[in-house]
C-alpha cells in the first residue's frame, strides 16, 4: 500500500536531467528531497511532530499511506466523537489524522520503545488519548521478544537502523479490561503479524459484539501467517459479515480469499 512519492519524483527528475545532459549530484537530490518533504509537512500540518525513529523511506511512505491515500478510511470513515483503537500506532500519524474529529477517546498501542517515546512527545497534552507501550500477544510478560515485521521470533522496527527489541506484552482481553473498554467504534489494526493474536477464537465473541468497524492489515509473510490467516478467515470472514479485502496495489481480492 505504500507508494514512495519522494523516491518516484526524484527518479523522474534524474531521468529528465540525464536526458538533457545534466548529471544531478547527491547534494542536488538531497536538496530537492528536503524541499518536497518540507512541503508535505506543511501541507498536512505536521510541523512539530517527532518522526525521528522512522527511516526516511518509511516516514515518507506512511505519510503517503495515511495522509494522501487515506487507506484506513478508504471505505468507511472514523465517526466523529467515537472510541478508536490505533493498534500499531508508531509515532501517531493515524491518530493525528483523525484528531480534528474530536474523538471521545483514542487508545494508541505501540510496543517499540523509540517509536513510543516519539508518540508520547507528539500527544503529551491530550486528555482523550491513552498511550500504551506494550505488544499484544497470547500471553502477559514483563519482557519478551515480540513478533514484528515479517519476523516470528523478534521485532524488527522501521527505525534508522534495523534492530531487535524486547517489549512488555499483554493479551487483548487484558488490554480491554485494563482500560475499561466496552465498545470500539473504529479499530485500526497495523500490528505487523500480531493481528492473529487479536482476531482469534478467544476474542471472537467480544469483537463481533462490540467493535463496529475494523480497518487493518493482515500479513501473509510465511507459512505460519498463512495458517493463522485460514483460522482468522473461518472465524471472521463469513458470508453474513460485511467485509472487503485488497492487496497492496488496492486490487479487490475479496472473492479470492476462499
């Protein structure tokens, strides 16, 4: 779903310059990139947001994904004044994008410590936002290697350097109990594989009864993810449920899931 607008622009610019016999320097490309980045920051009112834990490409990618393509609200919108869970909040760009809707409450869950530090800085003066520095898994631990981006036994963060990290973990049931959550109007889930620890048989009844809208990513990175997805599909993607599925290029694959 991520389209690197800055990279595409710079590639086109470079091709144009080569065509006319002008070889751009690294410094030229950096200046052009910085100019484009500053324009995006101003356009979407992101001045002052801390993006420091994110790599350049990921930073640009999430802005495209959330602010330009609006992927999580592509088919239904976050209701004004509702209760939202931002699962996999990173530095809080999705939460920032919906904050003008005067949400009743937003629960941001982010296990990565550096991203959580930036998230805390970005929303330190918001009484209606709860920040939770934990990973959702199938057990509660004080410190555990957590599943991350396409990795089963460790967490690989979109940071300036790829790292492995530990995080405190909790279960979805404990998360809703600890925060006295009785209903969720919009559940945004970008949990890098941990979605299968949330949308499972143990939580099915509560989710179907108390969550009104879900928008997220389901990963199929390896055979274990694919096995988990089959279980998820048979629990949640039933004919009576209203759902749509798309690939990374936004092609409708709803009819190909079974």
